[in-house]
C-alpha cells in the first residue's frame, strides 16, 4: 500500500489540507474495503443546515461533529434538477420522480426539457410560494482534510449564485477549480417571510503568502496538481452516478428564488 501523502505545503510545512494515496493505491483500497466497487450512495453526504444554524454537521468515525467551515479541494461539481411529486419531507431518502443530471433534460415523470417544464418555473411550488416545484441543486464533491474519499455537499438554490461567482473568479484567474483549496462558510439570513436560513459563502484559501500574484498565492503547486489529476481520473466515473435523495434537501428557504 502506498503511503498517504499530504497534497499541499504552506511555508515549507505540510498543510494536511487533503491527504490521499496515489491512484493505484485508491483502487487497492476500494478493492480491499469495498469489494472492488465504489458505491457512491455510501459517500458521506452533507447539506446546508436548516433553521439558520450556522454550522455544518460533518460525519466522522466518532459520529457527527459541528464545524463552522468546510475546507478542501473540490474534485467535481454537478448541477442537477430534481422533482418530487410529493413534499420532500414526506419520505426518508426517496429518489426523485424526475431528475435531470445535466440540469437540462429530465428523465422520469414528467421528464423532458427543463427550460419549458412548468415545474421548473418560479411560483410552481406546492404551497403557492415564490419557489419552484423542481429543485435546482448543485452537488460539490469535496476532498476534505485527512480523507481519501470525497464528501458530497448538496448546495440549495439560494446558495448556487454565490458558488457560480466563486467559480467565475477562479476561471478569470486562469485556474481550474480543482487546483485551489476552497472554504465553504455559512452566513445567516432571512427570506421574505422572516424565516432564518443559511447561505453558503465560498472563499479561496491562500497557501503561499509569498507569491507575487493572487493566482500564485492560491494555486496548488504543479506536482500537487498532477496528483489531483490522477485522483480525479480514478474516481470521476463513480461520482457522476450520484443520485440526490429527499433527505439531501430541505424546504426552509425554498420560496426564496436563486438569482
């Protein structure tokens, strides 16, 4: 088994921001521990907390622990549109009746073009609010400190605009989103009815204070980027199969349209 190595250094010291073995060793771990199959339904899953509680509940070997901020490398991201015919609070872990894995064309009932689907229009939610019956959700696969498999973080509609701006800034700097360390904080706010909820606040972590440009201060070194590329190649096919369940979403802020 290859020795696990830290993937980033800060001021000459191991940052230990995301540790994992080489691609071959990942496959060996999956063969030994998971009978050769990475069943993505068993990945740790985190969603934005309800009720305005500004702390993520992070699964660990010792149970769930509250943390103020998630930190790691985003290995992959995916926008999905999901629709449940019954309220998502009525079942435990129910798969959606219709899902568009590309956020463009749904499969199931009703299925079809998401742009023209009546359930994907503001004002179509079941209680007559301002939201959509179809939920537009972003899944972020975050490789956290000390973990070998990524965590699936489910971003609700109200926080998607902030994530899109975050990715746009990284793009403008000429960096791939998986070559920086992203921090996901939480900020309390209220919807139009005065109900508290949290929005995700993404930022990019500085890992080299002495670099001359902003891009160089946040970008992973070339050798680390190469390891990330190897890791992504080994795990990406399985990540693309993740399916959203009703327990990954809550309705508290659902009537506040995403911009």
